[in-house]
C-alpha cells in the first residue's frame, strides 16, 4: 500500500506544481509573505489541519468574525462537506457529508449540548424538537474556533455518525495581554425598510497566572420572506359533471370524474404568503483561567444566549369554507378550464364560485441557552497528564404566543398557473375591500421544549516514551428532553355563516408581498371576540407532551503513536470505546376502550417505556507524512447516532386539515443507528500559503431508522373521532406513519478542497487568492410506503455541495466574493400518494470588503445573498409538484471595528 500511495503522491505533485509552484524549494519566498486578516486565518487553519491525525477542518477567529455571516450556521457553510438549511433569510442547521442534522453531534467548550429554535413556516416543520443543533442560536463573533471532525477516535464522545462540531469560545490566554475590541454595524434587508444594529464587544486581560475575558454580541435583524406556497398535492375526483365547465375537454373530464381510471393531482389551498420576522440575538461569554504553572491549568467557561423571534405571517388562500380548493371540487364550484401534464398534475386551472381565506398569524418565541463548564488539567509527573471536566447546559424554547385570525370572502373567480418558475394566482377583485371580509376562525397555540445535559468526565494520558502513549477515560452523561404543544381552534362560522365584525378591525397586509388583501387586526379582534389566549394543559395536542431521559456511561482505552516509518513521520491511534445507555420515554397515550356493555370510552394513560442498549466501538486513525508537503490519512471506525427525539415519543402526534391530515406514532424501542466508516485522504501543503486535498469516504449503516407510511381512512386507526378537524367525516384519508428499524443503508462519496494565495503573480495581482471545495455523496434510504418497500435517496442528502471564495487582500484593504451551492435533497417520505418531498438546488452569493484606516480602526461593508436566491420546495421526486417558492431579499451590513 505504501508504494501505491507514494506513486499517487508523486503524480499529484506533478499536477499541482503549475498551480502552487515549488515553494518547498524556496523557503525564503515564504518568509517574505506578509499576511493578515482573512488570509492569515486561512493560513492558521492550514496549520491546524496539517497537524491532525484524523480528518478535520477548522475555521479560526478572524475568518468567522470578519466574514459576512449573520450567524454561526452561515460561517460553517465554508467548511468542506457542510451544507446548511435556511429559514427567514438566515442559515439554521447543517448537513455533513450528506447526512442530516440529527447525525452530527455538537460540542460547546468540550461538552455535548443541544439548542432548538423554530421556523415560522409550517412547511418547514414549525417547532423543532430533534437532536439537530440550531446554529442560528449564536452570533459567529462569540467563537474563536470551529472544528468539524469527520473521522472518529475512541477518546471522543460517541453519537455522531456524520461527525462532530466543536465550538470554542475565546479565552484570555489566547491573547498576549490586554485586549479590547468593539464592532458596530448597521443591517438592512431589501425586503424591509430601515436599519437595525449589530454590536460586538470583547475585553480580556491577564494578571500573571490569572486571566479573565468577557464578550458580548447583540443584534436585531428584520427579514421578510414572501412568495407562494400550498398545503401539498392530493388526488381529486369531481363529484358531478355539473362541476365541470365547457372549457374542459372530454378526455380531461373523464379523468376528473374518475371514469377513465387515471389520477388527477391538484394543489391544495393555493396561497400567497408573507413571513416578516423581527429577530433579536444576544450572546454573552465569560472565561476565567488560572494557569499557575505548566503543570496545572483551571479553565471556567460560562455562556448565555438568547434568540427571540417576533413574527407576523400573512396568507391569502383558496381555502374558505365550504367552497375552498382544499380537496375535491363539489357544491357550486365549477372548474372552467384545466391543463394537465404527463403525470396528471393540474399545472393550470380556472375556477368560479370559490371561497377565499386570509390569515394573520402573530408568533413570539424565545430560546434561552445556559452553559457552565470547568476543565482542569494537571501533570503531576512528566509522563502523566490527567484531565477532568464537569459541565451543565440547558436550552429553553418557549412559544407563548401563536395566534391566528382567519377572515373569509365568498364566491370568487380564481385561476392559477404553475407553468412558470413562480406560480401566478389571478383573482376577480375585492381583495382589499374590507366590507367583503368577515371572521371565519381563530387559532391559539403554545409550545415549549427543554433540553438539559449534565456531563462529568475524567481522562488520563500516560507517555510510555517519546513516541508512544496510552489514553484512558470514563464519562457520565445525562440528557433530558421534555416538551409540549397546546392548541385551541375555534370556528366562528357555525353553519358556514361567518361572524360579522366591525370593518375597523380589518387591515390590509402591511408588508411587501406578491399581492395585497384584507386580514383581521390581531389584538383588536381577540379583544372584540374575547377568545382565550393563555392555554392550560387541558389543551395539549395529542402526543406532543412526552419526555425522554438518557443516562450513558462510557469508558475508553486508546494507544497513540508519534514516530517515523521508513523516514516518514507517522502519527496514529487505535482504541475502543464502550458505552451503556439507559433510555426512558414517558408521556400520555390516548386509548379507546370497549366496555362490557359494548359502549366505548376514551381514556388517557400515563406510561413510561424503558430501553437499554450498549456496545463496543473500535476506531483506528493513521496520518503518514509522505514528504514535507504530502500527508495521507486513513481512518476506520464504528460509531452510532441515537434515534430522533420525535421518533421515541410514547404517543401519536396528530396534524389535522380540512382535506385529511397525518398521524405519526412514536417507537420508544428503536435501536440506534450504527455505522462502520472508512475514510481516506491525501493532502498537499505548500507551507502556509497553499493547500489541496482529496479524499473518499464510505459508511455502512445498520439499524437504519426509516418510516413505514400508508394512507388509510381515519376511522380505521382507533383514535377518537373528536380529534378530527371535521368529526362529520370519520372516513377522511389520513397519512399514518411510524418509525422502524430498517434493513440498513450505505453512503459513499468524495471530497476535494484547495486554497492558494496567488503570490506567484506580479504586484499588485499577488494580493489575490482562492479557496474552494466540492463534496459528492450518494446513498439510499429504504422506506415502507403504502405497504411497499421503496428505495429513496437519504433524507437531507444533497449529492453535490460546493463552496468557493475569491479574495484580494493587502495591508490596507481587502475584498471577498463567495458562493455556496447545494444540490436538491429530500426532507420527507412524502404524503397523499406523493413519493418524497424535497428542496430544489440553491446557490448563495456573498460579498465583503474592508479598509484599514489605521492599526486600530477598520471599516467594513458586506452583502449577503446578493442574487436573492429563492427557496423552492416540491412534492414527489418524479412528478416535481411545486409546494413553496419564496425569496428573502438581499442583506447589507456596514460599520466599523476598533481595537483598543
């Protein structure tokens, strides 16, 4: 193997020499290069990668603090293999090498942690109760290093098949002495008016063996994402020929009436929607360090974060009652014309006698995060180093306000057209006439999620000699997750007669949108009607109130080597980790019981389901320095990812809608995902000014957690009829799904990255540089759909993701242009007969420039999402039926940084 690797490295060197030059032969050239700012941060990241045994990538502080990133998620998208999801104009969660957010474990200051936020759009899941860390929680400026470990070692915590993200806040001993920095910026988004502030401050000092640091990041940001959406697609059959107009052909009429045996797919509640969000983000870190000698160090890190969203969402939908387009065409509704594609999808239609519905939704949610970690490292003798850590974290998500007012306007002519990139709805008029709208329904909802971690660990590292060492350690980890959702939906149109309210309680949508229409004025309407807004546990949504508790004990033993092999530097480790986890999922189950007298009753049972699993997890990692420039790495390991929290629920979660709905039943007995991973790479390092890498990876996954889904009449499921949106239709079709352990799956791919300062060019072009990466991943996910085994692409897997940055930097000024691409991916198994639900490709372009007035003052200007990239969601991976297409605008920031 060593001979073939050497031959490969020689060939790669020949290919790279024209780009990188022969820097190794002219060390004096490297010594004369002056780097600072962004370029300097890239050089520091290259140094860190060069020294690692396993496969990892790092962003250092200057890179994060200086790049035009609204939050930590957007900073991480520059790392090879990382792709992000976006919501309300910002990045939110990450996918690593094709595996979704639940497969990546996040550590903050050395301990595993979890923080959840929410989306304002129900198509994206609203409240997030999962193991996926929401990186939008924190401003990027709070951290001086982010490392993504893609290969696993036995001395690392288990639990992340995709990898581990390590977040590290700044420490006073990171600086030589006193340090103070103040940054002030203004933020403006093209979809809203005005400018909001972003302020960051840091102060740090050292007094002999003691150091203290305090940093604060505060910002507010207004965003407005608007566009088109619907409630999914479903198969329809018209009730009568009377519902078909003269403009529909005979063949299409036969399909629509169900006489030809072919299906017709219609969008449900074609909607123009607007999501305005006023976001406030606060982060505070504090670090105390006591280093009395090289043999002893005590570090205490404290962190507080708060993310608050105040959302105002608006929608105009063809979803009135009873004549809305939320299912089959019936009653007085008439389909005047229709266009069908080869899949039977209605890509255009014209209707008359349609009732419209408008929505005004106000949400206020807050996530608060607390963490305290103490690390003690002691070297009693030169050969022995011991380390102890104790930490606790708590994330509290609360949605105390989620209120909706639905207005209705009856008997309209409505047309819609999907043949372009953005669907177009056409209405006959009266949308802004307050006299034509009355009150239809009012909804109130509240939610809460709490996640806690308590971790204690002890490690020892004993050096057998200068080349060999043994590591061993023990860890205890306790994780608790609890939550609930409450809702109260009150129809105000009994007998399909809307409640008349004064015209003074009606307004026109106040934010930028595709079209203007009347909505109810939230607070005055609630005050006028007197409907309750504070909900008690009696309003708990079935299946939402459950708790998960995990207690895990682990121990590991690892052997480390740092030596030479045939004149080449060799760094390696091999070890095994044992874990034992005890899980309890508890909650409320609603059950219908048949009494001896044949009567039935619905009862609520409080149950707790225990589950235990344990295993040995081996790992081996090798880094071989083939030469001063080339390093090849090989890793093999076995790791796990624990089931998603929602999958472990002890009860059913119900989602209702006029045309049906969905029921998801949890499975507390799920086994964790297990994966055997192989990772190989070869890197080329041109000192600090250039770097190139190519690698391949493969994961064979067992106990694959997948969904078993079927569409059945609701009254066959055994749940109370009273849970239905319309109890008079007990046989309405529902999507029924439950998580199961499937056969298994695999994922494979490659990763390539390059970074180069163009120092070989004549002045002034030597200030240019480039960094970029591309990742390919492929893998299938076996699911059971309507009783049939179906192989689909893995959820959240984009086959291609890529990033590229062209930069120019001198001692006085610099500029960067960056792009981040992610190919399409699935987010769900689908429903209503649609096989798969996914997101279209995105390509986001950002820009940043700065000017150094002097050594202390720097002026900055930044542009985020310069092309106003749309976010597009679709149903059915074959038919490609559009569900959502929105844009969030371009964000500009401008300001200054002053260093004292």
